């Protein structure tokens, strides 16, 4: 098939996608700004905020297009949840052509912000920067298999001081029913919603920011979901053959004791201690996928353990789980630890493959930010932030569905051609190239 014919096919599929999504937007007049915004996100460009998108898709009427898109994203009353539901009914079947959904991936991502007025901005850890700084953080849930993935839900984490500040909430348009919730609690809400809506289920994957929370893991187990989650090396467990002491013998007076016990000779061990106590033959080299230039592999070991977190307040031990440890050749100590409720007969290669599938969400975030401008939204309000998130996912979802149609050696040319920008267009705040240096304002000296 030649490029012109293939291009026509892509345009037709995109038109069908727009029609599919339109029913989740309410008014029919939102179809056009949705199409324009989605195209603007997909087209190449340095910035993917509203004004540059308007200039990119409608260069002859930038101001009018900017006003229309701003209203659609920041103010129009359409449901992000309904919209994302429509995205996944279109995209997940395309993903499942390459294999069933095998994982639900929980994660969060940061959006650095210089100002303090955007909704949810606080000094907190920002993964994008690798340190604490002013940023927004959003929690997401994605469905994935080995070949593709799609975010199902995004929600801004609202720090506790923001959630309690009625003035800032009103300015940012935070809905009244939004209360403070921890990131694991937000993730659990997203998981419950996905289950209620019948999204194909998979093993839940999360990093140690979620895995260290016993309540998060316990909630997943109560829902009947299995997990592979990161933990810290300091997490404590009972090794095989060990466990807490039974309750004290009843003396015949008062209530019979029910709580388990420890004594100085009977103590749980840290994950790091357990890993270093394993014999050399417990470690195996395992490959999990093909990277860009080489097969990815490392040394791993696994053993069955019982979590020991505050089990002296329990009357029964925690059920056994898998402790998975990675100790790369040449490293002086193990580098990563996971806890998993996959079945007791699960082999090591399967444990490793499940743990390492979390790379898909990292790929999602990379493409959503670098290619589709997930972190380029410049508005300050709750509604606009979540609408921009949803529209980025919609654009990404269409690209994911298109990739499912393209063989590895297939044509990967751009889906759309950008109209030529007007020579007179200059983004707000940009320097005027027509001004000579002596006409420019010297900001180092007052006038």
C-alpha cells in the first residue's frame, strides 16, 4: 500500500475515533475543538499548551481558535471519567489483539511548577526532577500486556493543606466531594472503579511508594487481586520455617490471650538480611525482555516469607508470599526487592517478568510527556488539569491503536501534516525578532 492510500486510511480511522469519542463530550459543538486539540497534541511542536496548539492547527485564526480551545479544556462541563471510559472501549480491544491484558500498573508522575497558584502545587517529591521541589503529582492506573499499555485513570493528588484550604479550593474549582486521600487510597479508588466497569484484570504492579503500605496490599488481597509490588530493603519478614510465637497460655483468669508474640530469640529479619543469607545456588541469571540494543537480564532469587508488619497485634500470622530480590552481578548488595501474592508454584522467570513489566508505565509517561505534552498544561484549575490529562490519553490511545495495525517494518510516517504557521505569529511572552537590540528592554536596570 502506498503512503497516500495509507494516509487516507489513517485519516478515516481518526475520523471514526473522533465520532466514537464525541458521545462522551456532551454538546455536538465540542467535536471540532476535540479534534483540533487531539491533532495539535499529536503534531510535532515544542509546546503542547493551548495557545501553541491553536497556532499549529488553525494558523489563520489563532486568537479565535485559542479562545475556543481554552473554553473546551478549562471550562466546558464534560466528564473526564466518561471520556476515558470511551477511550478504553476503543483502544483496549486493539491492545488485546497482541495478547490479553496481564497487568494493572499503579504509578504517579510529577509536573514541576515554578509558581504556587496552580491546583495541588506543593513542595513534594517530583520523580521527573528526582528530588523535592514545587510540583503537582497525579496518580494513574494503566492496563498493559507485554506489547502495549494504556492509562485508564488519572487523578491529581491534592496535598492535605490544599484539601483543607477552602479559599484555594474555590479559586481552583476543586469539587466539593474531593477530600484528602493518600496516593495509595487514590490508586485503590481507581482500581475499584476499573473492576466495577469490567476492565479486563491483571496482576497489580506498583513501586515501593505503594508496596510499603500494608493497608494497600491488604485491600488488593481482599478484592481478590494478586500483586507484585516494590518494597524497601528494611521491610521485615519471617523466613521459611519461622514465625511469631503463639499467644500466651491462659492462666484461667480474665480473657484468654489472643495476640501473637515475639521474644529476643524469635525476631523477624529484614529483606536485606534474608537476601544476604541465601546460598550462592539460590541466585539465577534471568532474562526478561529484549532491550533496544541487548537482552535485559540480571541475577534474581526468590523465597516464601510471611510479612511481619505489626503482627504482634494480630491473632493469626499473615499468609505466605513471595519475596523476590535482584542482585546484579558485580554489585556489593541487592538493588531491588518485591513482594508478591502470585501462586506458590510460580517459577522465578514468571515472577521476574511480572515485576519488570512496570517499565510499560515508564514508557507511557515518557511518550505522554515528550511527544504529547502531558506536562505542558499552563492553566491553574482542577477541571482544566484533568481535561488536559484525558485529552493527552485520548491522543495517545489513538496512536496505540494505530501501532497495533503497523508491522515492525511498516510505515511510521506522521499521521497528520501541520499547516504552515503565519510568519507574524509569536507566542505570548516570546521575544520580538523584529526589534533591534537597542530597542529591547534591559531588565537588569530599572527605567
